[in-house]
């Protein structure tokens, strides 16, 4: 296993095995490709650090999951056949976009903990935050004070992000992927932690029903006692799903 550079230095990835990649694994927000090392051991695979994480530099401008799919699509050129694409969390968003954009170049999908659909409506920012943001735009409240308010009210991921990555996070969390799910032609495996509090099992079941409604092939596997970080918490179960996908 070695960290290799692609796209003229724009993308770094763990390269596993010696042959053309049969699997491409996409990690979650603020994670790294190394999350998949146990899962992908002895397979021919690539596990990139997605742009803005690990060794890969951030995108030059705010993009959504589809923009990330465009940024990493040249990894498909390295594959002798359409690869199995694995996506955890944020990586699952990218995986469905990649498959929808390049249906002839992407094989089966294995998705876990991916926020593919909105099950509950998003909450608008609090009145206090909107007021302070408006005063900031009017020049009454300083940028420093607005940033302190953001740190008090934002999620851990939001507080940790800055610059273009914060703008990307805001864009991505407001996305939903009904059109991409409807467009999928490859088989899909949804492998989910029963104890996932970040992306509950209800998201997997709703996504499966949407895929089935379009005549797609989908299976759902629920892992008891496992939370959101399936690649780390249950690498063997994830490996099993990948091997089934490779055998299709």
C-alpha cells in the first residue's frame, strides 16, 4: 500500500494491490482514504483523500457532491473495467453522483452512512443568528463577532471547517439526491449501522424504496451495534459487501 499522486498533484490516494483498480473507496467528511485500509486489504483498489482532506489540496472553489465527482472522475481511467465504488457518508453522496454522471464507467455501489435523502426538513438559522448576520452585512457587527456566533451555533464539522471547505460543507448539507438515485443503473448495496445517529437507518430504507421504484436492484444490510463509522467499526462486514459486489 502506498500513497500515490494523481491529477497533477490535485489528488492523493492509497493505492492497494498491483493491478488496475477494481474498487474505488470514497471516505466521509473530515476523514481520509486510510479509513478503508482494513476493508480493502489485498484487493486492487484506490482510496483517495478527497480534495480538502488528508494530503489532497482543497478545490479552488465551492462545489457540491457532483463537483467532487467531476474532480475525481479521472480515477476511472485507471480501471480496466467499471469498478465497484464504495462511499461512506460524504463519499456516498459523491458515489451516487459519479454513477449518475458516468453510468457506463461505474460498477456496483456499496454505500454506508450516506445522507442521500432528506427525511426531515432542514431547520432555518435562528432569529438571533440571522439578525447578527444582517448587522454584519450592514457593517454594524464585526466579522470576528459573527465568527464567534457561528462557532457557538454551528455543528462540529462547521466549526472545524474554514474558507472554501466551509462553503462546500454548507452547500453539501443542503443537497438531496433523488434524481441521482432514480438514475442509477448499477446494483446498489446499502450497509448501515443500526446505531448510526448521524444518518439513521430510515435514510437507507427510504433510498432503497426510491431505487426500487425505478426498477433498480438494491439490497439493505443492517449491522446491529454499529454506529456511523462502518469502515472503522465493521471493516469485515463492509468487505463482505464489496466481495459480493465484485462477484456480480
